[in-house]
């Protein structure tokens, strides 16, 4: 055994970190103690190392304390702190002194309802430091308590706007989007939507109750008390809505999840929230709606309710971010004709005009105004605002720089209205436009001038001074687009006092017009403008004689012979008016020309039966389809054109007569829907084996994967 005399202790103190206490007015010193038991001869026999902590409480620290003197005293009395660390001690004491001041101010400050109280598990006994972000991320991979601590520290960092950029650049933080699936699995999104719906109902009840008390309480004391309580509840509720909506917005990155939200009526909930006054909440709600608005189904949902009316109330507003995101949402919605009409009815036109002077919002406002100006019903309304003088000033301020496409396109649309054109020509407006267009050879500017020139009245007479300048551009080796606009402008000048014969001779335009009438000599747009120009100058008798002698009439006749082919191509144009004109014209041609009549009939048949023809022509020999072949296995058609087999033509009443004669009236009725079922197909071919109505084949689906007018579930019917 070891004798008592051998128990001599030798201790070594090793200083460590120095920090402030998280809650008390004290310094914390972390150090190590290494204790060694010595034998009788002084030899070490047993060693032990232990980490210790010393708390130095600073009771005398006040807002008036001399930090330098107190720091020297601490270093002198505490041997664990090296004198070399005096500056560090001073810095920590200075921090404690300021922290104490802040704490005193907070005690005096009345707590507002908006102040966020920490949730359970979010309390911290340390201060989050952006330099330790990597350590906090590592905690997210540990057990649950460490995960909570790490997430809480990161949350505290994220509350400081100065840390957001640093957090954004840390890619490791965004790897946790994989938890979206886990959140969806436990139906957190559904719960959030239920909470939002419930809170919005509570909001309506609060308002009704407040209104009742306002009417009943004559002295207004009870009402003021209820109003104060209402504002407190409203603030807390808006915090809850923000958290829930942020979660849903993040989850909606998956379009499948977004579709589920749409089916749960998310659009209606968001639009209802637009009645709030909290700008932070409104920024979130409008941003969510903007994201949803890119899909047709969501846009249609917004069109069914008063979305536009509520958004217009937010324009203009002092909150720049809210104004910007609201305008962007309105821009998305302005692609819809019906919603554009609602915007005009809500007086958005004048509000957007006032934003043209705001450089930050000018481009978005201009795009919305451009969409509104596309509708002829609303073009005249711009004349009653100061919009036109503003955009004209913007044009002239561009100098020789390229004009923004949004600005010049907007001006082109505005110039299509007579009153707007007159305002543009006021003062030196037309002179400045012509000067810029001719100097820079700008085809878009010349298109705007061309639109101005089409209106009868004082503005058209102003163009007499520029006929020579415009005629001089024709024949020169200018860009074709620019020449087309110059020709179009001249063609609009149906002015009685204008001597067209002199113009044609002075600028030698007859050879140019004749050469560009030949098929293939130029683009179709240029040939069309040449024909219109010839029509304009031919109103002058002397010009008509000059053109007839030049041999231009045979060229026009030859060009006219090409018209039916162009009309057939345009028969399937997307524009309904163009299709109508082409059909009527082709019917007239078919009545007077048998050969063209057969071609037109054949082409109409191909169009209306294109899918059936494609199926027949591409069908391969198959044992399951013996009806397509004769006894010897040879196809009945013998590789011939199916149009040569009129006995295979089908009409609404069965097989067409053998001569294959189909009157144009048949196709007219067909197009007008007289022979069609509810979806554009003959009624005999509309139902499938379940008695279910079909939909138009090959129609593109939406981004969500289904068509807007297609029901989610088919309703099968059984015969009785």
C-alpha cells in the first residue's frame, strides 16, 4: 500500500477560452486542470486531467463603469487569465455593458403584438454567429436535440437581413428540399390549407362581430375595446398565415403538388387574403398568385372571381416590392381578353399611365398598356389620359439609340386610332417622327407613321409635305421591311389634291411597280403593297392611262391567277375572319371555274377528314383487318389516291354518291356546326363503347397534363 506520506499533489492549470455568460453579467473562463500524485521521491505516480469552468461575476458593471480599469482588475485577480489577453477582456466587458443597456431598453419598451415569441424548443443559451454556419449545418445530421439546436441557430441567423446573402451562397442549406416528400407524405400541406381556410372564416366572423358592436355601442367605449382586441388577433393571425403560405409556396415547386393545391381551391383562398392590409403578407400572397397564374386552369379560376378588382386597388402603393409583384401578376393576367376588359373597367389605365414616370415600374406598366391597346375597344380611351404625350416624349428622348420593343409596339397600336393619331401629330409630332424614321431607316417607326396615315382628316393632309421623301425610298437598295412600310404609307394617301402622275414620273416608280408584280420576284408582303399602291394611284385618270400603257395589266392578271392557291393555303388560318373570307371567295371561284372547283372541293375534303385519311393511308396489312384487302391479298386501292375512290367518302347521311359530288353548301353547313355534334364531329361518331362523348383529338394538353374543358372523371351512362 501507498503510505500517506506519498500523497503529494501537483496541479497545473492550462488556460482556455474566454467568453461572456449568455444570461448573467459575468465572464466565463474555460480551463483544464492536470493533477498529478507524486511519490516520496517526487516521482509522478498517478495523473488526472479535468476540464473546469470559472464564472467571474461582475456586480459592479454598470453603464458608467470604466471598462479599462475593470478589465485590469479582472486580469490581476484571476490568475487563469494571462495579462496578454487584456484587450480581449476589455472587448468582452464592453459587449456586456452594451448588452445590459439593450436589456434595460427592452424592459422599458412595451411589447407589441407583432413581436415574435419563441416557440417551444427555440430558446437559445448562446448567440448565433454567421462564422459558425458550417458547424450549425453539421448539427442537422446529428440526433433530434442537435437537429433542433442547429435549425434554431440557422433560423436566428436568417432573421438578420445582413446574413441572407451568405446563407444563400451556402449550397449545403438547400439540400434539405428532399424533405418536401416527407412533408407531403404526412399531409402537412393539407393541414396548412385547412388552417388557412379556418382562419379566413374566423376573420369574417371577427369583422361581422366588430360591425355589430360598432352599430350597437353608442358611446363607442366597447367598440374601441373590441377594435383593439381585433387588431391584436389580426396581427397574430397574419403571422400564422404567412408561415402557412410560405410552406405551401415552397411545396408548390412540384407541379403535381401545385395541382393538388389547385383542386383544394388555393386560388380562392389567396384571392380572399388580398383584402388584408399587411404589406408583408400581401407580397407573399401576390407572389404565390403570380406563380400560379402561368397555368391556364389557375388563370381561369382567377377570372371567375374579383381578382383583378382587388389587385387594381394595390396600384399604386408605397411598398415597392408589393407594387412590382402586383404589376407582374397583372401582366400575366392581361393576356386574357376578358381580364383586360376588367382592368379597364377598374380604371387601371389611368393608374398605369401615372407609373410611366417611375423608372422602376415603367417597363412592366408599358407591357400591360400594350396588351390593353391591342383591343380596338380600348384604344380611344388613351386619348383621355396623358399617356400619348408621355410616350411621344420617350420616343424623342431615345435620340439615335434603339427604341425598346415594348415602347414602339405600344405606339404602333395607339396610332391605329384616329383621335390618338391626331394627338401624335400635334405640334411638330409628325415632323419629328418622319425625321427619325427616314434618318435611321427604322421600319417599326415607319409602321407607326403608316398607321397614322390611314386616318382621314387633318392628319392625312399633313403627309403632302413628305410624299417626295417617301417616294425617294422606293427603288433604293433599302431593307425590304422599310420599303414595305413606305409603300404602305403612300398607298394610304388618298388625297384629291395630290398629283400622283408627277410623283410616278419624277421618281420613276412605274418600272419598279411592274417588276415587283412578277410571281417570285419579291416576298408576298411587298407584292401586296405594290398592288395596293397601284390601286391608289389608279384613282388618278392620267396615272391609270400611264399604267395601262406600261403593260402592267397582264402582270396583274397573271398574279390574280395565283390567288386561288394562296386562298387555299389561308383556308386553314387561325384567324376566323380570314378563314371566312377565304371560304366565301373560294366558293365564288368554284362556281365559275370547274377545274378550280374540283381542286377546292378536294382540299376541303382533305382538311375535314385529315385524320381519317391519315389512318387509311398509313394502315399496314394485318391479319386482323382482312376487310382492307381482296381475296388475293392485294389492297383494294392498289396504291392509288384515296380521293379517286368517291365511294369511300362519308357524309352525315352515309356514303356520298358515286360521282363524288359534294356541294360547297355541304361544307359551309359543316363548318357552321349544322352537321356537327357538341365537340365538332358528326354526331354518329361521337360516342364510344361506354356511351361517352369524345373530345377533339390531338388537341394539346395543358402544363398540368389535362385539358381545360376536360372533366377529371368520366361519367359513364348505361342504357335502360
